[in-house]
C-alpha cells in the first residue's frame, strides 16, 4: 500500500511537471505567431469579410473593416438565421455594426495585430508622436466583446461610437421586426427578429455601453483608457435576448471586465494545450495555428455550426445562402479538428445532419422508393431547415433546372446521390479517433440511414455492385460508378458496420452491409499523360479540369493509404502527379491530405503547401476563393498527417516527412483513440509517448525499424517488443513511453 502511494505521488508529480512543461512549450510557440494586417481590408465586405481581421468565440463573430477614422465592427451570430425551407429564403443574418468614428485619425498609419495565444486584436494608428490603440477581444466564456481605447501624445481625441442595425437596403425585403435605441442609463441596443413567414422564429440582440457616455460620444485624454462593452445574445440562448444583453452590459463594470479577461485567457491557454506542433518553417507554423484559431472563433455552438462563411456574415443574402453545402463545403472546415484534438469545435458538426433525418427519409422514399434510407439534397440549414428546397419562386426563375434533371421531388440534387454519404466522413473521423460510445449512439441513426439507402440503391451486376445515375460533378447526370461515390459508399457502409458492432445493434443488417462492401466495384482507371490514373467515372465523365473529385475517395473517404496494394498506391500517386490541384478553387483541402495519405514526395508537398500559404490573406482565407473557412483545414490536416498518420489500423510516426527536417508534435489524435507525441531531431525519432483513451489494441510502425523497443507504461509496467510493427494491448487511461533498446 505504501509503495503504491509513493508510486502514485511520483506519477502525479511527473504528470503535473509534464503539463507545466507542455504549457510553457506551446506558449513559446504561440507567442511568436502574431498575425499582421498592414492596411484596411481592400474591399467593402460583401457576403463575408474576405481579408479582414476576424474575432469570435464560436457563437458570435466580429469582423473589422474601415480606416482608422471610421472603424466598423461587423456583428453576426451562428444562431441568427432566417429559417424557412425554400431556396434563397433560409440563410444566416447580419445582426448589426459598431461604427467607431474618430475623425482626427484620418490619414494615420494602420496596423492591426492579432495575438493568437490569447486571441486579442490590437489596432494601432499613429502619425508623428500621436497614436491611438484599440485593443479588442470577444470573450471566450461570455457573449461579450470588450474594446479598450487609449491615446498617447499631446492631443485629446474626440470620437463617437454607434451600435446600428444593417441598412434596409442590405436585406432582401422579407418581413422582420427591428428595435434600436438608448436605454435610460445610456446603453445603446439593437434587435432583429424574423417571426412572420418563417417556420422557426428567430431573434437576436446586442447592447453597447461606453464608459462615461450617455450617447456614444467620448473624448480620449492621453494615457487614460476608455472601455466599450458590447453584449450579444439570441432567443435560442435566453428567454428575452434584448433584456439579457441590457442586463449583461449594465453589470459589466471594471471588476467584472477583469474577471472576463482572466477567464478568456485561461480558455485559450487550455485550447492551445490540447495539441500542438513545432515546425522548422515559421510560415507554415503560423498558418497551422491561425487555422485552429479561426475554427475556435466560429465553431462551438452545438446546435448552430458555422456555414459556408463561418459566423462572419456581412451582407444578406450571402452567396449560396451561406448554408451547409453537403457535397464537401460543409465538411471541409472540420477535417483538421479531429487529428488536432479539438473535439469541442467538431461537436457542432452533427447537429444539422441529425435534424435532417426526417427529410432524408422523405427523399429516400420519394425519389428512389427506398424506405428508411437517408438521401439529402445539396444544401441544408440548422434545425431541420432545407435551404435549397424548390419553391414556386424558383420554378419561375429556373424552370430549366428541373428539366435538366437537377431537381428531384422538391430537392436540389444536381444529380448527386452521395451528399448524405459525404456527410458521414466527419462522423467516421470522430468515431474512429475516439471510440466514444455516447457519440456513436448519437450519430448512429444518421449513419444507419445512409447505409440503408445504399444497401438498396446499389445494383447487382454479375459478381459486383455498381452505382448508376449518380453525378460525379454537379449536373453530370446519368454516370456509372463515379469514383468519389465508390469511396464514400464504402466508407459509409464500413462505418455503419463498425458502429453497429460497437453498439451491439443491427447484426443482420451488418452482414448485408459487409457483403455490399466486399463486392462493390473497384475504382475505375485510365491512361493519361502516359500514366495509369483514376478515372472520374466508369462510364461518363473521364476527367475534370478543376476540382479534386478524382482523389476524394482517398481523402476524406479514406479508402487508399500506405497499407494499400502497391499497384493501387502507384495509380494514386500518378493521379496526384497528373492532377496537380495544389491551388484549387474547391479541392485544395482534400488534395493535400490525399497526397500525404498515398506517400507522395514530402519535399514536394511542403513546397506546394508553402506556396498555398503565400496565396492566403493575413486571416488565413485563400485568395481568389469565395468559400471562406473551408480551407482552414488544409495546413493543419496536411501537417498532422505528415507527422503522425493513424490510418488503416496502423500508427505511423513522421511517415511522409523529410527526415532531414526537425519537427515535433504533441497529442495528435489518431484512429484507435490514441493521443501521440514525438519529436524528430537529427534524423532520429525521439520522445515517443502515446495516451490510450479507450484501451484498444495498438499497431504502430516501429520508428526505429527493426530495433527492439522498450515500452514503459505510466503504471510502472515494462515490456520489450520487436519487429517492424509494434503490436500490443493497451489499458484505458495509461500513457506509454517508447524508446529503442539500442541506439539506432
């Protein structure tokens, strides 16, 4: 008993010391990762702020635009939508703007710095000895934004701040309710509500207080800070959102502000500790963390995940209704969150899918006569709203769409049957990386419905199953065996099998699903540029000059990897060679990880990845691309796969990374519910540890080839394993340390 107590104290002290060291390391990395904006956004925001500084807490998004004398904070929320199931009638809404006017600053220099470590944004404006600093953060643990203004120099700076609703001309004319004004104690407020001609009423509000001002006017005296407090809410978060924000702002005095800032910093400190990497290329490293900063800023509301433009909507109606586009756009922003161990940001993903199950059942039976299946159109919204549903208004404007076969029943499918299967990708990523029973039970009804659909939709042809009348690209009606769908269907059926077995459900259906997988058609190929490459369909479209649909069976569907047949792997590498879609309008986020998954040249990948990063705005959005956050996954997902790949039931360390380049990572999450850490220095893998969350069996490629490996668990047990693959049992909650018995 005494020995166990001493061992427990030693392990606890070691774990505490390790955590402190981890915190120090990630802080050192993040402290050097400031992001600079050296001029105001180059254009007036349209659907969303393409190149503006972005702030948020996963519920409220704020985008900064305008010159020093006329700053504008654009406000939108994840949960503020117009909710009506019809095309162009369901979309996220603008809540309002904070207009900060300081006329004396006209002609001042402009610099905005975003410190990623504590998620603070500092705007600095100066001319000669006169300067004004505007420090802002959207609180991580409250729906609050604090703006701190301070002037330095000889002059006093006069200004005003106004909280305003979007101009009427910016909205499409649907009936709404508006409120704005100033309360008796000098608090400005706005509120918007859509309660007429909608299926679900929505209302959101904001309130703003300027210290010492009853009407928004102020004067900055040199060296004396002025604080602006703004609160946000919706009727999804409170019984009366307007009264809630008024109370919140009224109660947020200096002591409360200090508490909010302390909690904000603590949340971000813990967020960065969940996993991190250290890279030799500071440009790639900054984009890695900037991408994770962006997703933390827009994805935490469990009922309202971010749409096409995150939560930075600046104009109605946004392009493509700013909805959840299911033929990759909705899925892509989340890709990196699973390996980066940011499950809180990934959690909202499943909500609209589960809410769409009844409509998916409807289309499955209505369009294909398959009861109990799930078939979804291209675009959905939150809470079961269908953002692309056909309506009389659309019939009058686009009757040709139906004639071309792009509309089936009331659904906008563009010929694609694979949208729901595509939606399973992210559910599979989280399931295999967590083996969390509660998560599996929650999402299984959706996964099962997709499996039921494909169980019946696949057609038997000889000794194989084929896919007919499923478009590879929007509008390519009538193709046979589109390669993307072949990968997605195999992934969805396999996930349904593994989930059902894990949960002890649907044993009879599982046999059928496995049989379909075993006899599903192989991936079609062709000769192109003197190489055997994948063909986009078996019959129909052979190639596409843009997009990356020809490799999405590799990623995100995950059906080709380093343990695949060597001939298949070579075809995959050839396809990457011929496609060269490193800077793609749609598919960059899948092309890079696919190249890693098949072992493409790591030096080539890193060169192209650096070029990709150099083709982004300071906020991380890709230039010449209208799709917003979806490419935030590109760098972290690619880097994580290069450093630590857990795929096809094998964990590989630095599998597609140049071994002449030092790097390290901490707690990358891989399949099997393992959190892995390691370093590569001087060409040698070192400091390998693995936390087993669920106690599953481990197969890991020996980082030291055939050198025997000593494995020591955090409970004190040791074992030596040999061979090119380390195979061992693990215990839930234990940490395993691996080191070569003899120096390699």
